[in-house]
């Protein structure tokens, strides 16, 4: 492992400590080796809980993640009986950002996900499951920071927010989207589209500039 500025770990290289800002990307290269198997099966642990199982070749791999909670995060890579612990100190963001958790019923994050996982087509939250179709897990899929949909790949999240009347309690729907690799800029089908009930003259549709992240938030009032 090395620091972003090129410095390398010396005395603490066996148990390194990385620093990252809240919501900022953590990214570093690593190599996992198993003399008895190729590719090697590697488990990723966070605060003692296994979060991923990935298959890695004997080449340099890149780990990418984002951490929304500030404080010390205990991480560990494990291959066979060999463990490599490390720590990530997440410092508070200079921007006052607080994740909404009150009444939360669905949260799906692509942070840290990889196509080399044992089951990359699993993206669940409790009893809510996501169905994947059209993925080759090479040109599309997980990037470590997002889910890339290309070549006809699509997902269906098994959650129906309007199966009950949301106006009785109120609701908030929030998502982040990025468009790229547009092949038909005149087609008008790239972007995020929705229709607001009782506002037929304003369907909420809009094209999005390529390679720019957009945050969309919709609130249903009582």
C-alpha cells in the first residue's frame, strides 16, 4: 500500500492506517496470493463483519470504497489462514452532511462493490431484492463506486414505494445518477424521467450532462 502522494508505509506496513475524509473515495492497490489456488478467494471484513467475498488473480487489484460514518474503521483482508488488518481513519466532512435514517426503508450503496465478488448479482436490503439482467460483469457492473449499466444491462429493485398512499405519512426519495457513453444524443431517452401525480404539464423529465453526478430528491408531503 502507498499514500496518494506516493509515500509508502515503513514501520507500520503490516498494520497500516489510512486517512480519508467523510464521503471521500478511498482507493489503493493490493495483491492477494494463494499458493494452492488461482484465482485466490479473499474475504473483506469491516469492523469484524464479512462484507464481501471476491476472487482475485495474481495481479495488482484495486480496492475502492467510500465511508459515510466518521471515526476509526477496522478493516481486514483474509485469504486462507492469512489475514491482513488495516485501519481507516475517517475525518469529519467540512460540509454539514447528515444521512437521513429516520423512517429509512431502503438503502442500496455501490461503494466497495466489485465484479470479482462470488455473487456480484446480489444487491439486497433486508427482504428487498434487486434483479439483474443483461450483465456480462466485464464491460458493465460494479466499478467500486457505482453500478455501471451499459449494453442493455438493467436492474429492477423489488420495492414499490407507492403501493400504499404515501401522502398519508409523507415520504422522501433520493438517488444519485451519472450518464456516460451516450450513443444517440438526439434520442432524448438518456436521463432521469418521472411523472408527478396531478401535474400533467410538468412531468419532471430532463436530460443530464455526461460524466456529471446528479443528486435527485423527491418529497411527498402529507
